[in-house]
């Protein structure tokens, strides 16, 4: 991955990943967010379509018919994403379009490891932790492993409206300060926007100190103290339009453990109020 904290590299880019399930307006909205971020960062946009293999069709043996005579069923793939149509509907001009075979988690890992990737923008495939665990939600499962920032665009979110970007950093653990603030402050600066610092009592002093190290000396980020149960406040920041992007650490636990023990990340994401930027390097070891 490239470093958002540096000036835009010549070949640095925002990558928008679209799946066959991202149809019509949803795909256009995801691409519109990716295009707006690419324009704001001053880098090209890549559109990537992912076609995943469909579950194999089982063939029940027929009495008296040798299995050798049953024709093999070729592996089935999802239909390819019409990237040209998506770009036109979203009003974006990608520098490149490409199709990659799934699974999507493997594609995300591959793209995140590419040295020119600044951000990956993708539609969120989960809901709360429990439903995400039941449904599989491969993108949610990959959050803790990716080395590049991932922007999750939820279902039903409106297209970007920002004239001046507002980037909120949600911090609930002092150990999250550096990785979350590194991404949030870099986005705020490179998008020529505003940083909003949302930290709990245990993290606020560290977050304020590190923000002053990462931001220009004349920057004055807005700071708010998070309550003991921060999920509602973090969701409201997006729901009420106080921030365009919310930067969070990945979930501390896997999906099943999050469903049992609770997860601020999944609770905020389930609200679907706006894009969440997942900061790499902020998840504790499994």
C-alpha cells in the first residue's frame, strides 16, 4: 500500500471494488464515493469488478445410469460487473477498469498489498456482528487482516455531498490512537478538510497529544469526549451529517466473538449511516 501521510505519488490510486451483488444504484453510489475520494486526494481511480464462483450444483445419481456418463457441470461464475455502465451512472472517469476472479477476500488482500493502493472502497456486506457471522460477510471477515485503509460504504447511503470534507476519528483505546489518527489526520489534510477527534476518557489525552504531532501547528481539531457506550454517539456523527467519514480501528474480535461479547465497530456499521474507514494496523493480535 502507499502512504496517505505522504504527498500524492505519481501512480498512487484509489481502488473501488465492485461485486455482482452491487447492482444498479448501489454500485453507482459506491463508485461515486470512490471517485470523490480520488478527486479529493488528487489521484486516479481504478474500478475493479470481482466475479465469484457460485456454489456447485449437486447431481443426484440416477439408478441404472453410470456416473461416468453424467456430463460434468462446469464451474459457474457470477456475471461480470458492467464497469463501464457503473462509471457512467456514477459520473466518474476511472483511469482503469479490470475484472478479477474471486473470492472477494483474496482480491482485497491482493489489492491492499499493491504498493500504489492508497484506499480501497467497497460496499459493506455485513450488518450487526451476529447476522454478519451467520451470512458469512467475507468483507467484514477480512477487516482485521488488510494492510491498506478500507472504506466501507453501507447500503442506502447517499452519494457524497461534501464541499469540505469532515473526517472523524473514533478512538476507544489508547493503543488505537496512532494508527487511527495517522489515517484520519492524513485524510483530513489531503482532502483539505476538518478533523473531528472523538475519544473516550482513557484515550483523550493521548489522542490530543498525538493529533498535535500529526497535524500542522495551526490546526485546531474539534474534540469530543465519548461516553462509556460510544456506539450511538459515533453513529450519530454520521447520521446527523457532522462527519462525512468515520475512521475506526477494526473490530477487536472475530465475528462470532463480537456477536457474543459485543462490538462497537459492528454496532456502528450496522446503523449504515455513512462510510467507515477501517484503519490498518489498529487491530490487536488474534
